[in-house]
């Protein structure tokens, strides 16, 4: 059965940048070269004519296109079960905005500076103006409950004990996963199975970064265990908990064998490359899924992630080209090629 929002995402997918364009952008020598390559695309309309090209002006245009695409998907009329899933799935990006806002508040940045660094989607429940004007992380956390984001007492206690936002961020992500799995129950069994697999693999990868933080950075095991997401696919939650107490890289790699390349980069403390490899892993998986689910909800998830990966790649390129990063390093930092 055809689903309207899936059909619309097929139409919108023609506006995504082909691999060859990303390849050409990775070889651009200057930001002006990058603008020339982007001018015939959706991004061209967002770039003000005559404006000096700087990384932030490019980032702003890139982010506006991403925001427009995601806002559109959140607004497409659909049956309640489909719409509930779509909006709940997209709330991951709102959670990322909340985390950014809290981190920048903790760093003492001004409200206008923080607002310039978040996306702030139309479907967001959070009033980011109010949140940033609080000028206080504690007040901002308290405000979250007014927007439907309840933070547990356990998370707040650990936040205060370790003076770290990590327990608050973990609470937000756990709530996100709980809600998305709840809405998945209303999709067809076939669609639900595929999307759940993707979500659980993403949680596996998040848990890999979390579990090794005791080994790499001497984080307190009590804190690390709390941070783990209780939804897993290829590595059990008990195995992740055991990793928290392991003392050798060899033992950790054995546990993380299903995601060996990602794990090796994490253990070399190359976290940025590990995150790129993680996104590439998800991308390849979704490329396989889309073939069998061209007119059902897994294809929509594929399209949303393609939009995200394009946004991340172009953002990375804006700064990498500006700072004259070596071409080999640039390619290593891209998800889509």
C-alpha cells in the first residue's frame, strides 16, 4: 500500500545531491568554488548574492535547506499512526538542539550566540528563546518539563554529583528511544521490524562510545552504566556493561567485533572519524533496506537520514575547505562518498 508521505519523499529525493557533486565539492579549492557548485541546487537560493562567503554563511544556507526539508516532512498530512511516528522520529533533531543549547549555556554563552547555533524546527516543543534567556543550566533543565521532556531524579542527581551534562543528555536520548519504539507499534509488522533494527543498531553504536569512556577517559563506572541506552541489536546490554569494567583494548575489540572498524577508531581516540564511519555503516545499511521498501516507511527513514548526512557533509566541507584541510583528510570526513 502506498503511503502519501513516502511518495512525497521520493519526489524530494531528486533534489538531494548526487555522489558526483559531493565528489566535486570535496575537490573544491575555495569556498567560492563550493558556492559555484551549489548555486544550481536548492542551496543556491539560500545564498545571498554579493555576500562575502564565509564558513558560517555557508553553514546557515545549508542548515536552512535541511530545516526546510525536515519541517516539510513534519507537516505532511497523514493518518494519525503515520504522523505520530514521523514527528516522534524527527524529535531526535530537537533533542540534538536541546543538548547544544545546554552545552553552550554551561559554557556561559549569550542567548543570541546560542540561538545562532541551533536549528529550531517548526515542530519543536521547546521554547529556545525562554530556555536560553534563563542564563542558567539548572533553570533550563527545570524548564524542559514544561515542554514535555521529563528528566529523572537519578539523572539530575548524577548531573550534580559529577558536574556533567552527560546524565541529562542520556535521559533525553533514552526518552527519545522509548517514545519512538512506542509509536513503532502502530506501523505494519514488516515496516516496524526494519526500522527497529536500524534504531537498535544506532543505539549499539552510541553505546560503544559510552561504554569505553571508563577505559579511555577514566569516567566513573557508575556514571557510564547510567548513560547506556537499553535498546540493542548486535551487542547485548549486559555485554556493554561488562565493557565498562574491561582493562584492555583487545577485550573491548572482541566485544565490539560486529562494528570492528568503528571500534578501532574509537579506541584510537579518533572520535570524529569513528562517527563518520558509524554514519557510513548506517548509510550502507539503509541503501540495502531502501531497495526492498521503496513505497513503505523504511524508505522514509532512508530519505530522512540522507537529508541529515548531506547536511553534515556540507557543513564539514564548509569549514574543511576554509581551513585548507588536506584532500585526503577531507574525504575521510565525508559520509556520502
